[in-house]
């Protein structure tokens, strides 16, 4: 009889270690996709519903790793991911490990190196959706690490996110991509929420503003490729929209915020960046020149 670990068909057996909100969703997607799925969680009870749906519950990490060629890890923190995998001992050799645990790029690389030392292949994934989005055709996952693992399990990986892309042979790069998206998001959201406070101080609903100003707000995203090209080239000179033209508008925003007694720290920070760049001779440069400020420690 063929055991789950020996299956080499189009639906290889999968092990999921860690059944928190995310791991539970991942295991569910593999089960729904028809894969033999083995699960392990520190708190065993979290596997009950998955077992009812057809999953095998392993008694130990070692058994879980031994059960499948593809071992998916989703726990809190890469130190935990490493510690859990360590308890598999020599069962790791020959396995493909897909670590979907968030952390820094250095942490991901350290786990990758250690897994490689155990004779296993490694792929790191940065999930860009919340758990209910797992399995969605539009759900994005950035992968970095073994090209061979990505290729071998491509159809299986599609089950968790339809828009999974191998972006690098380096296991640390997906974390950077994730942070770059989130950093952009938080910056934009801070600006938007400050704007919402400004508007509500006048009794204007944020939604009404968005409906009226939608073309202007949407145009921001369309502007990003221009900014990206300037940053990549390191050439910032521009005939239009130079920092000297941004400055009075940012000053207005600061003064308006102060006059309305709403927090002005965020626009004041922006004004500080613009002032510094102008003082350093970049009045005629594009806003993208500010990347040089962030590049310096
Ligand atoms: N939830 C999301 O929507 C989402 C979205 C994107 C990315 N992620 C990432 O996915 C990963 C898992 O997140 P989650 O939301 O599933 O977290 P969670 O619901 O808090 O679950 C945490 C998991 O880690 C396990 N764990 C924690 N400490 C452990 C230890 N010392 N030894 C063994 N297992 C341990 C927990 O086991 P117990 O059950 O025994 O506590 C549980 O399985 C994280 O890196 C998170 O950033 C999550």
C-alpha cells in the first residue's frame, strides 16, 4: 500500500504545522483541494474540525514531517518555526519546507540556512491576505527560495493563493516585499485619516469627500510608476511638481490643521522633509528626491 508520504501524483500529501487562524485556513484549502493533509498543532484541540473534514492529526512534529513531502509551517514568529522544525530531527532530510511565518528578512534567511543544513529544501512565503482570503483566485503570496520546490508544488500552492509568484531565489526577499506593501499602505492611510480628521472638523463626511475627489485620489496610484522610475534612476530633476511647489501646499496643510486644533504632527513631519531637501539644494527636484533622506541612517 502506498503511504501518504510516498505519493508523487499531482496531489502530493501536505503537512501543515501550526493551526492558528492562518494555518487552519491553509490546511482547509489543501483538504478542499483533495490533498491528503496531516496536521500538527501545539494545542492539539485546534485540529478537531480539520480531522472531521478528513485531516490526519500527527502525534508529534516528527510524525507530521515524516507524513508528507511538502511541510507547511505557519506559527507565530520564525524563532518558533525553527524550534518546532528542530523537534522533527532527521525526519526533515529530503523534505520540502514552505515557511509561511511572518518576520524579518534576516529571520527568514536564518531559517532557510538551517533547513538547508538539515538536508531539506526551503521556500519562504509572504501571505498578503487575511485568513478568509486563503484560496482566493486574487490572493497574493510572494515566494522566495527554492525554484525546484516552487515548480514541483506549483499546483498545490495555487490552492492557497491564486496569485502566488516566485520573486527571488533569496528566502528573505518576500518579507521585504510584504513590508514594502504594508509601509506604503500605512503611509497612505495615515495621510487619509489625517485628511478625514481635517474634513470632519468641518462636518464633512469622509465618504462624501471620497466620492467627490475620487479621480484625484485614484491618480496617486497611477503616479507611483513615475516615482519608482525616478528612484531607480536616481535622477530627480523635474520641470513640474518640484519640491518648491509642494512646500507652500504642505505649509497650508500644517496651518489649517493647527487652526482647527487637530493633530498636525504628520503634515509637520512631511514639511520637515521638504524643507530639508529644499535647503539642501533640491528645490527643483521631484518629490521622489526625498528617498535620499530615508536612505541615510
Ligand atoms: N491570521 C491572518 O490573517 C494572517 C495573515 C497574514 C499572515 N499571517 C501570518 O501567519 C502566521 C500565523 O498567524 P496566525 O494568525 O495563524 O496566528 P495565531 O492565530 O495567533 O496562531 C499562532 C500559531 O502559532 C502557534 N504557536 C505559537 N507559539 C508557539 C510555540 N512556542 N510552539 C509551537 N507553536 C506555537 C500556535 O499554537 P497554539 O494553538 O498551541 O497556541 C498557533 O498554531 C503569522 O506569521 C502571521 O503573521 C496571518
